[in-house]
């Protein structure tokens, strides 16, 4: 059975955090040539993607594009973390005790000397 090395696939996956988009384009090539276009936030996934693809594909030129669009912040509910706020206040008092603020010095203007 002959399998073509030319192909195209695109997938969008919706999650609570946002939309993940993956696009693959392949053409015939004597060797395996992987090209990635990944947004900076997902750059850490590139080595894992390379390993997954190399385990399944032996040759061909493959362009892989991955992007992520965060969900709109309109539906998110914000709440105050009272424990964290209290801990920050305690740390603020400790820092102020360890490093008291210096009193301002009054400098005479050069004209009055």
C-alpha cells in the first residue's frame, strides 16, 4: 500500500482556559525535516512534540503550527484571598522592622551657602 507524504490537518480544541489550535502540513522529503511555529507561551512543548512526531514519522517535511487563545476574562470571578493578604501584611511588618525608612534630610540650596 502506498502512503502519501503530502497532507494537511487542522484542529481546534476548546477548553475552559481558551482555544488551542494545531495545524500540520507535510510534503515529501528524503529526510525528516520538522519546522515548528509555536507561540512563546507554548515553546516548552516543542521538544515533546518533536519526540512524538519523530516516533511516528520517519521522513518528510512537516510544518507544525501551534497557538493558544485565552478565554475571555469577562466570565471569570475574582475573589480576595484573605489568608494570603494577611500573610503579606505580616511580611510587610517584618520588612519594615528590619529596614526602617530613613528620615528625610533637609538640604540647603546652593544659593544660601
